[in-house]
């Protein structure tokens, strides 16, 4: 399925400056500053750029890393991943599969059953409470 394609001007008009910086310019929130870091109510986390379902609250946990953490995405089709070698590190970047927006990174030190820790910027998501 093709990704949502918008011009830079369209993205800027639809997103807050912080959402644009993170989703379109691959920015990162300061640790422990995001609004969803300590949110654990039942619901769905959607992409702030396009509304696609990214994560369910049943996979969210407190990793202590300073960003919302999940052990699995909502489905295999929800996210894309690619290598990120910025800042002298080798990491796996997580992107919205629907619009290509930067969400955060995934690390292989999460809990069972997946062993994955998806560290996601709060500004890259919007929470839909059940």
C-alpha cells in the first residue's frame, strides 16, 4: 500500500511545530517530557500525522527510559523500520507505515513475549481512550 504523500507545506499546516519536528524532521522529545510517558488507560495510540493505529495500550509498559514504551505494534503492517546511524550510534528507527512519519526507535531489551522495546515520542501519537 502506498504511503500518504503530502507536501512540506501541507504537513506544516496540519501538524503542530513539535509534531512536525518529530514526525517529519526525525526529532526527539526530551526524556520524561512527553504527555503519554505515564499514561496507562485502556485505548489505542494512533499516528499524529495520519491517524493510523500504531500501538494498543495492552502492549504499553513503564520501561523507565523516559518515553512511552511498547513491547509490540498493533500489527506487523502498522510500522516500518530502518537503520539509523545518526549521533554515532546504530539503532533501528520506527516509522509509521502509512505516512512515513518518524515515531522513535526499537531496541532488543524489552519484556516478554517479544523482547522488544519500542520507545516512541508522545508528540508522534495521539491517544484514543476506550
